[in-house]
C-alpha cells in the first residue's frame, strides 16, 4: 500500500509505503526485540524504514505515524459501507476531533477513542487500561498491528494481521480514511 502526498507548502511529493513481508525477510532486529507484526510489517516514510512500534513525527510535513501491536479484541469491527449518503463526507465518523487536535492525542488515546468500534470492547478496554497503567503500548508483541497515519491533508487507520498457518499464510491489510481536510472534501 503506498500513499503519495504533497503539503502544498513545499510542493515536494512525500511517500508512505506499508508492506507485508514474508517471515524469511524479517529484519535481524526483530529476532531479539518487538517489531510490528512480529517482524512481518514494514513502513517506509520517504524511504526511511520503520519496523518497531512507536510514535513517529513526520517532521517534513507536520504529520505523525503511531504504530503498535495490539490484542485481537481491539481490531475494528468490519461493517458494510452505508447505503445512505455518498462520497467521503458521508462516512466521516471515526474521529470527530479536527486534525489539529488529533496531533495532541497520546498513542493510547487512539486505541481508546474507538474501543466501542472494536470486535470485543470489554476485553479491549481491559487491554487498553493495562497499557495505560504500565505505559507499555509500544512493548507489545503480536501478529495484529495498527498504524495511524496523520498528514495535514488526510488521516488513515490501518490494520494488519499476519496469520501464519500450516496450510496457508495470509496477511490482510485494511485501511480506513479517518479524517480529511476541507481541501480533500471539496475535491469530491
């Protein structure tokens, strides 16, 4: 999955690439420490590799990437697109806070803000409470990773699940637009 964007201020195109990698391509750093998707998820920002959970500032564009492994109970429920309304504006529901305010949120806030939308909100809330209590959201291993990408123009929620199986290896990568600037809305 690749996103290209320009802030309009510098007219330089930036890129964010998110890719699933096979286990035999897992970086050496992931053999002894926590990595995204147990080492099977790579994020490239303008060519720079991110493999570890963390809160990363996109200094050149005023954005942010928050990436962490999470409990399966905290995966978003899969719902059908609404048949009422059309276009991006009608589906603006995940985050009601403006993009500027989202930059002030803590990483745990991103999980807890939508815990009612999760597959098991009770278990997820317990997991979130523990992460807050122990301040260890970026120390969690696991095959389910969530990435929040914020840029001045648009924000995404990305879920990645690595599922090794004896018969089949699959890695779904699902993305939702969580917010967009008026400039993006006006273009639709």
